[in-house]
C-alpha cells in the first residue's frame, strides 16, 4: 500500500508535468503500484485541482472497449475499465456540432469518439439497470482529447488512473433530451449502432456500441457500481456528465487537421472539429 506522503508526491509530479507539457517515466517503472494506490494518487490530484479553482462536473470512463484495451499495457493488457473526473476547465460544447480546438500544451494528444450522458436524477445505490437508465436526462456525441505524459504511450493500468485517466479535454456536441420511453431501449439501440471517424476527409476507423461492455449505457452502470465500492469518492449524482469510453482506438492528432464523425443506427449528429 502506498504511503500518503508518496501518493501526494506522485500527484504533484503529474500535475507539474501537465502544467509544463512534459513527459515523465511511468510511475510503475519506479515501484509497484496497485489499482488502489493509483486511485489514492488520483484523489490527491482532484483535491489539488479543486483548491486551485477547478470544479469536477462529471466523470470519464476509460478502456470500456474490450477490443481496444487489449492493445495497451506494458506487462499485461488492461483488463477492466477505469475512471477519472472531468472538470469545468476541460469540458466545452461545440455549437452546431462544429468547433475549433487548440492543442497547445497537449502532450501526445489523441482523439476518441464517445457517447456522453447527463444524469437528470441521482441513481439509488442499489439501482437496477432499468431504473438506472431512467436517470439519464440527455445524451450527446463527443470527442475526448486524451493526452499521455508517458513516452510512446507505454504504461500500466495504474499509471493511467494516476495520470488523470489520460483525460485532456472533452468536446461535446448537441445534447439530445431523452423522453422516458426512449431510455428503456437506449442500451439496445446504442449496442446496434456504429460510428465512423475520418481525418481531412479520409476514413480512419469505425467502431460499434456493442464493444463498450455491450453498450455505453452498460458502461455507465458499471461505473455506478464501481463507485459504490470506492467509498473515498462520491457516487454518481444528478447533474453529472459521463463520457462512456472510446468507440474506436485513440488516433494521434496534429494542429492543422480536421476530424469528423458520423453515426449509423442512432439519430445523433456527428461532430467536426479542427485543431490548431
């Protein structure tokens, strides 16, 4: 178990690397870190960010795709999803589903197409899947810009959790309010949907909702149950936005590129974002 002083030191090391857009060796290359240790570091980071004026407004879930997470992890594949907070300083909305995003200060940035939900009600601790889905207020498509302080994107699962869940920023498109009847079938609809991702008009990837723990709704319910067991963190609450994981692999991005997405099987607009 990591001592609290060491967790604090690691937290400040990661915050300093982020502030100065620097790369650092993975924490796991210096000593063994358990998943519990990494969430202790993350808790320290969240406290520091709140002290400096940032407000957590939701969570991002990472590595929900069974097919993509096996590509990462130095010693062994990443086996299960993880999460990290998102902040008022890292989330923005794209008007008319188009936007311009600066990559200044983003270390090794990559792009991921995701589905984002907003909770209109606080789910009960013992919420069934059906009652949990009823808590969703709206859904939207978004691009998460993930960043990595570790050279060549090589890390262990614990390194990811400690390093902000690799969260850089989240660009959210037009929210779509969900009437009660549509929430009951949302998991199935998204499971049978797909997204395409292109750069400067060239198709790069396609992904499927069923790969995200069978559906993005399932991924969010998994997070809810995970947080119930992590008593050091607050459970999900009304008003939070939840980014549910990448539908494709994370693709490197550069200034001067324009990335676009389109959905099939679900009525939700794609996004077009130009990077500068």
